[in-house]
C-alpha cells in the first residue's frame, strides 16, 4: 500500500525570544504528531504565523505578511495566527481575514494538532484562554539553534508598565519547577549544547514556590556541561543581594546583563510605572558591577513616552552616558490599545517628529559610547563561542562571554567550538578577531 506523505507545516516567527522558544515547542509538538517541518510557506499544508504585538509596527508587518500569504498559500492550506497578536485580537482576526482559520494564544498550543485537524475540515477556531498551569512540560522542543539553548523558566508578567501589552497577551506570571528546568538543561547538554539562556519577562523574579532565581542560577550552573549561562530579561527591582551573589559565584554565569532601563528620568519612570527611580537603577548597576568585575551591560530605552519633556529626555541621555552601556535597543513609544498609557491626556502626546529626533540623538549617544568602550578592548584576548556563518565575507560569527560579537575567519566545522581570539579591529559595535592557537602545556623533557 502506498503510504500517504506526511502533512507539512511552516512556522514564521516574529517578536522576542519567548516567541522563538514557543515556535520550537509548537514544531516539537507538531513533528511528534506526524507533521514534517518545511522552510517555505509555498505548498505547505499548514502555515502558522507566530506574532508579536509589542509595537504597532510589529503588528503591521504581520498584517502585510498575512495579505501576502493569501496569494502564496495553496488552496486547501490552513493558515493560523499564533502568539501575542492572536491573543490580543482574538476572533477579530477571523473576521478581518477570511483566509485565516485559526487564532491561537500563547497558552493554547497544547491543542494545536487537534485545532489544525478541525481547521482542515473547515472549522474556524479562536483559542485564547489563559492557563495558569501551562508550561508545556511534556513537549519536546525542536530547537533551531545548535549552539545555544533558550529555556523558558517563567511565562507571563505581573508588572504593569503602563506602555506594555505583554501582561495582556501573556497573562499572569508563573514559574516552572526548578527540577523541570534542570531536567531540560541536562537533556540540552547531552545533545552537545553548552550555552543556555534562561527566559522570562522578568526572569529574576522567578519563584517556583520554593526556589528563587538565585537557587535556579546555582542549580543550572551546576549542571555538568553548562559552560555559559545567560538570562533575559531581568527587572532591576528583582536583583536581590542573593541573586547578585549567585551570579558572582556561579562560574558559568556570563559577565553580561541585559538590564532594561526604559528612561533615565524619574518622572517618566514613574509615569511608566517601572517602580524604580533613576537613582535606584544606577544603584543596581553599581551593585552588579561591584560584584562582577568587567560586567558588560546592555539595555532597552523608549523615547517619546507621553509627557516626556526635553529635560526628561536629556536625563535619559545622561544616564546612558553615566552607565556606559555596551549596547542598547532603542524604541519610539508606540501606543497600544488596552494599555494604561491610553489614559494620558492627548496633550501629553509627543509628536512623531520630536520622537524621531530624540531617537536619532539617543542612537548617536549609544553608538559613541559603545565605540569608545570597544576601541579600548582592541588587542585583548577573549574566549569566544562560534555561533554561525556570518552573512558576509565568508567569516564566522562568534561571541564572547560579555556578549561582544566577533567576526573571525574559519570554516563551518568550527561552529559550536570555543576558541581563543585576539580582538584586532572594531566597526564600533562588532569586532574582527584573529584566532590565537591555544597554548598546550607540553610535558618537560626528562
Ligand atoms: N519584559 C521585558 C521587556 C519586554 S518588551 C522587560 O520588562 O524588560 C521589550 C522592550 O520593548 C521593552 O523593554 C521596551 O523597551 C519595549 N517596549 C515595550 N512596549 C513598548 C511600547 N508600547 N512602545 C515602544 N517600546 C515598547
Ligand atoms: Fe512589559 Fe513591564 Fe512586564 Fe516587561 S516588566 S513585560 S515591560 S509589563
Ligand atoms: Fe512581542 Fe509577545 Fe514577545 S508582544 S515581544 S512576542 S511577549
């Protein structure tokens, strides 16, 4: 008897690492249920767009992409929208796009195979309930990255930053059991991966009922074979003394923290409901730097938040200079429906022209600072982990423990290896490196 070919599934991912990790879970579940994963939407039986809702721009890209799919998908294909935009818009998406037949929020991936089956028989569904127990523990993720593993340790968020849609799209905060995270780490290490990145919206507020983030760092750092341990994103208020001590004492823990600042003005931070002041943020930076020598710091900053004055913005610039960030992700404020920021009076709105101007000035300040820091590192040696082929120049892209990108010559057989490199040049943000042969201790002649 002829065996019918396996149905194919294509997933396209937008947004943060949490979404990338969710795509890995969905692909794991679907391949286990008999689907074959493909790299292109054309001809696929199932197309899923895993979406982000963080800024309007992110949603517009998805809307455009959904329109494009209309002409690219084959006639009987199932098109589904998953992720944060699915959660935010729910059945509105089904009304707006007739060729979409599934809308599935981040807590409903468990039923994915069933929902796809019913969509294939013509039933259009929305699944957007939050499930406070859901961690997809029994899913085996299908990882794309063979060098580092993203491990979700917490879902949702209990903060209520006034600009942010995430609490609406991801629901309340919940942490996985420490033992489960250890188990997943062990399995990742046994597949040859030695760098793990713990994921959560405010990852250092992790608490599984018994263990906090300090316990988690120590436990994961102790898993044999974990050579590099990172986490993202922490909240400044959740850097307890115990967490900082655990970072300093856990050898695998890398000398880099991504510490979202959002603004350097206490007045703006208050209106953002970030729950810290400029001074407390700077104190947090000091504590981290005292405990961890040569710590690299990166951040997120928003400009043009409602009511942000020129003086507030200048405080952001001065905080960026004072801290000396190694890099920063910079964003123009985007008003999201349903967030508390919609309640500020229209007179607080910062015009797009002013916001664009501030963004350009902020980027220039960040670049000048990181260039100055990076120039000072030239000539130094670093251990790098080779991540992938670089897009240009036949080079490889590698990373230091302190999160610097170093381009080095070499061939793909080096991917996944640790090498010693000398930093020989910098574009200001990334480095060019020369591989330095490791000195091998030879036994003395007798
Ligand atoms: N949980 C993380 C942030 C996740 S969102 C944290 O608290 O640090 C990633 C970044 O997007 C945020 O740090 C913020 O800088 C930016 N962001 C979130 N909402 C935004 C909005 N409405 N407009 C512009 N930028 C936004
Ligand atoms: Fe959004 Fe704030 Fe939660 Fe981060 S901490 S996800 S910015 S609400
Ligand atoms: Fe976007 Fe959702 Fe992540 S809104 S940034 S994909 S949590």
